[in-house]
């Protein structure tokens, strides 16, 4: 086998492509977290699990906000939040908290009709 006749192989195309994608995701970060591959990879991994965690937390905080909004709307009508939710379940009204809070904010007359039906 003649080694001189073999073509030259340039290496690293896959690695460069991966690094380019990583740098694109690292855009906007500070200092070496943007430029150095190792630091950018660590920052990318950390950003990934933080966003995963915070997507779950967002659902929790949204539900808590809906509960507060429903409670604020139901108090002047003479009920507490827990009694209202319990009465909804007993009457088999299947409106979730997101919808109830939206109705309470945007359509107070409709919300008061729901409360009257529950009572």
C-alpha cells in the first residue's frame, strides 16, 4: 500500500459543528461562559435543568395566583375559597381554577351567577 497516494483527511468537522451550535446557544452570556467551550457547555447544562425546574415552578405559581384571584372575587359575595371549591365539586361543576379566575376578572356578572348557582 502506497501511503503517499492516500488523500489527506482533515479532521474536526463534527466537533466544530457541535461547538458552533453550543456557541449559538451560549450567545448573550457573560465572559468565558460564551467563548470557552468547556464553560459554555457547563452553563448550557445548568441553563437546561434550571429551565426544566422553572417550567414546573411556573405551573405552581400560576395555580397559586388563580387561587388568590378566585378568593378575592368570592369574598365580597359571602363565601370563602375553600367552601366555594367544595360546593363546585358537590354540584359537579367542572370549571378549572384558570377559567374561574379569568371569569372572575373579566366577567364579574357571570361569576356572580356561578356563585348564586352554587349557593
